């Protein structure tokens, strides 16, 4: 995560609820102010009590500084239920040209984005779903850094928030993913912690489509499964977020 | 609905009742789903809880319990539960527990009631339990065929034309010509003043006038009673048109007096029914009797398959199709016997030609071999008479083979001397099978317990039916062994309500709808029918007579009827599709060739078969001997 240069270092080490409070005072952009004012649950809150939002971006590449967001999918959820009636999906116009390679992956074409809004036009809608919720992603090095850079560019200030990474949980559960030399000889494959492969381990269905919303839903389902298999509804959120 | 949710919608619309839901409603449903992952063993709903959701299993499996704690059902992918509690706007009726790790789509009460108000099909589906669901699947099909919804009295277009039995031939012919009818009902007026109404005693038709009066050059003043047909086959006015058709097919008559209580309401003719079913299989039957040799019969036998496909496409039910096909097969046999007698001369002693198995049950389809036998008069002397009967049996059997009814691989044909015997020997056969039963022997003689006399002295066959009905019900060991044999073939339903598949000849994973569906069903129905002394042969008729005895509860009987109808019709449709595609029809079905509707209801139907087999085992104290 990127540091907010305007804040003293001390703030960064505060527990998240206090950080949000401090940031709500220093933030200038109304969307960010509202985001921090909505607050953050304390780290000892049971995961079953935590309002969450699964978030997924499709991007033109992997570098937050060099690539852009193409689409955003999100779905608010709790341990009990993933609420499709609050699911959202937007296509946004990237600042940088689309690469053919990423087009074949996420299926969003030049025609789709030519009429799409800039991220700044939909920020309020996006934050309406994020406020007061803990963000859940699969692979933490995309959504948070991309959002931070995008906001730096448009609002001139970045964003900080804790998040739960279902891929990090899988990595933690499978520390020795590479099979030993002998097992490799026997044909054993390394354990994959990619979204689809991780879901398979919990008997979750395969989704044919790849878009930001489906992946967000898939991530939310995966977290529900992970908690039920390896943790408990009482697990404090502080044990899970990064 | 967000377009990106299409994956979720597409899963829903593969399964009933969402497969028939209007698109905008499915979209609305999808947009309001709540997804929830539950680990195996999780209690999803508990008795006493307030019902707030209906659940759709996206993946995994869920067990539903009765309040007593007894397992009620297993729900798999694409199936729903929790609807009953919502309907009663109250408490959870059947608690549910995840059997496997499952992903559930929850439908809120609000969405549920919205769908319920706006989609009649959805409302029907959730209001009834799975077995009643099977019933509605069956009746929905039947509703679409006019033959099954119209009653016979609607076919009567005019006043009854009748005359006293005392009229002369010439007068009868004049009445028929003046009135423009092809049949004249004949009434007995001499009831000694004890009744105020005439009694129907006979009928005379155009054909009778031509064949009996004109060709034999009878004097025109001959009383009509000399040539009229008595012992009339009639039909009740409240019967359905298809029942009239079946009656005509079964008895090879072209006119049926319609009776309402004691009163004669009129006559319906073959032509009246043909107006309902434009290319009736009745046509084919009457055509069979006009063919003059085997070659000509073979030629029209090509129409049998067309007739079958047509009935399927016209949404006829399995009883109609099975009876029509049996009627056609019976007519081929009867015509061949007539031709054989013309060729070989009249029989030296009386005999009865007997159909066995599916033809006797009126449950024949297109892929069928011939199963038949001869009951000869007790005066039969092998040395003097058997040459004739062997020649006749061979003529019929070869002729049937020409017409597409392949030889019986088990050699159950009248050409086999063992099955060409006088009545007294047949009585001994049946007596021995019933009173000294042996499991293996019964396995081979099972087919003889579906029998029907189709030509000649059919009363011999009736005598055997009566013998079986009388003896079978009192031989406990016979019933036990028959039941044991009937349990050898189980429905193809796995633990999780999945289909259990076998590899067929072409190395495809299939299940056999006959061996694992209709055959186990007709087997177990036969045993109950024998146990209650019924002489009916058709499975649906047998269920009716079982119903009169309270041997099986009314509800279970309807379930059996629906299961038989549904499995049969899926099997029939499967064969019709093969015929239309120019392929050879068979009984092996791949699950992926079935519609989700068929898959779901087949599972319900197989569950009924499975439960009925459990009851059979319990009722007759039988364990299966082997599994095939």
C-alpha cells in the first residue's frame, strides 16, 4: 500500500479504526472523507459480524503505475450471504490504450470503452458500496494499488484500507506448494492458488465467464468456504486482514 | 439484472421450474439471489425456525428430514427446497442439512412471493411435492391430446337408429339407407311387460349385410336376428375418445354402441374417431385385414413405425400407444392365422392362439419380438393333428418375422412343441409353476403370466387366466419367489439421486429405460395383481383392480401409475426420436439426451419404483437373488 505523504508516520501504525478517524479529518476529497467517516470495525470483531465487499478489477496490465483499470465488479456480503441485489459492475475508460493481450483475457474491447465513463464520474457510486465494509480480493497487489494510484491521479490523494486476500489465505494453507523432487518425478503438480483452482478444492463450481463481477462473486464464495473449513465464525477479522 | 450475472441465470434456466419461467422474471430472480456456502454437516434450517428463504442447490447435496428425524429426500444440483415453509408463511416444515459442501442460492420470501404471484408455472411447481409433481408432468402431457380430453358422447351426432330384432333383412337395409347410417342397433321388445324400455341385443352393419347376407344369398325376408352380432361390446358415454379407440383396436370392431346407464345413446363408428385423429392407427388395422398374402402384409408393416411416431407427436399417452401397437401386432397375427387356415384348410380340432408378454399386456412398442403359444382342444391327438398345427404355427411365426416381429430368442413361440399343447397340459403347466414354484423356472415362465387369447377359442385363454387368478393368490411361496425375481432389476438411481449409468454396446454411458424402468414396474404390478386375484393383464388395468382390494394405498397406486406413464413415455419418445433420425430405436438413454424436465421427473419416477420395490420385498418377504 502506498503511504499518504501528508500524514505523520505515527498514524500508519495506529489500529485501523483510529487510522480511519485520523484520515477522515485529513482527507480533502468528499468521497474519501465519507469513506473514512463510515469507519472500520475493530480488529477483534468476529468475522461473522463484519460487513464485507468483494472487489475485482480488470486492468490493462499488472503495474499500477503503468496500467489502467478497465472494469470494476463488486458485491457486498457477509459470512451468511452474498447479496446479488447489491452487486455492481462498471466499465471505465482507461487512461492508457488497451493491449490486445488483455482484450483476449477480459473480453472488454475498444468499442466497449469508447463510450465508457472515466473513473472519476462513478467514484461516488463505487464508494457507496465500499463505505463501512472490509474489502475482500483475490491477490492483493491489484485492487488496492490500482485504486490508490487512480485516486492520486484524479483527486491528488491516495487511499489506505485493510483488506482480506483469499489468495494469501490459500498461500498460508499451502506453504509448500512445490512438490518435492521425487513427487515431481511421480508427476505431481504444484498446488495452484489461483482463484479457479482454489475454488475447486472447496467444491465450488466453475464459472465460465470472466468479468470483474463474476470474479468478485467467486472471491466472496471462496472466503465463505475458507472460513468454514479452516477458521470459524468467531475468528477475529484482525487475524485475516492485511 | 447485471448482464455479468448471466452464468448464474444460465444455471437456473436449465432446471425446472426456472426453465419455463419468462425471461424478465428469471432476470429479476437472479438479481435478487443471496449466495451462501455451507460446509457438509451444517444445519441449514431447523424445525421451529421461521421460514424466510427458499433454497436452490447450485452445487453439492442437501438432505431433507421429516420432523420425526427420518430422511425424507436428498436434493442435488438444480433442485429446490424450503418452499413449503414459505408457502405456509410460517415455520420450517422439513429441516435441511448439508450432506456435501454446498453452494446455495437463497430466494428471499419477498422474491418468492413475487414469483409466486407472477408465474403460474412456478406457483404450481412449488405448491406440490415431488411425487405430485410427477403427476402434474403426466397430466400436462395428456391435456394436450384431444383424444384424451374429449368424451365419447361428444362424438354422437344424431339420434339412435334402431329397429326390433324381428325386422327382415330388406327392411333393415332400407332403414339404414334412408337414415344414412352404417350400423343398425337391434332391440328386443319382448321383455314381458316387466320393463318399459327396449333392450339392446344386437347390431348389424353394412359389412354384415354384404358378407353375411348378400354373399350367402339369404332371402330378403330372413329375420335380421339370424345374422346380427350379439354379445355386444359397448362403451360408456362418459368414456374418453381414446378408450373407444382402444376398445375398437382390441376387439377389431368398427362400431360401438354408446351406453349411458341403461339407456342407449347412439353408435360411434371408426370414422368418427378418425375425424379426431386424422391418420389413425385404426386405419392401419383395418388395412391389415384387407391384405391377401404375406408379401402384402410385409409391405404395409412399414407403416407401423410411422403410425408409432405420429402418435408420439400427437402427444398420445403410453397406454394409447402401447395398446395401438399391440392392436396392430394382434391384427397381423390374426390375419396371418386367417391366411394360414385358408392355405392349410380348417383346423382338425379347435384351438386358441395366445399372445404373451407385452402384446398380451397391451404395452407393445416398436422394438419387439414375437411371444406366442397355442392352446389346443383337449381332443388333440399329436400323431394325427400336430402336423397341421406345426405348419400353421410356422406360417404365422415366419409371417410375423417378415412383418418385423423378430423370432423370440427364448423360443417362446407356438412353433416350439412345448408351447403348442392341449388345454389340459397348459393347466398342468400353470398349476406346477404356481404350486411347486422354483425361482429359476419362474424367471423363464414369467412371460406366461401376461397372456391373452387373440384368435380362435379365446375362452381357453380365459380359462387359464381364471386358473392363475384362483391359484396364485393362495400360494405364498409362488408370490415370494416371483417377488424375488422382480427385485433383480433395480432402478438406475444412485445415492445422491444421480443416474447410475452402464456402458452400452457403443461404449456410451447410458441407462436402460426398459430393463431398469418399465420392466421392474410391470413385474411388481403383476405380482400385486396376482396376489389379489386379478385377471387383468394391462399394467394400468391391474393397478385399477389392485386399487379395489386395499392391498396398496390409493396414493401409492397413483404414484405407480404416474411413474409407469412417465418412464414409458420417455422411453417411447426416445424411440420415436431415433426413428425420425433414421436410426434403429433402442432402450438405452444418455442422461444428456434428456431435457432437464425429463431428467428431474425421471428421478422422481425412479424413486417411486425404488420405494415400490422396498414394499414388495417387505410384503412378500423376498430378498433379491441376484442383481443384473
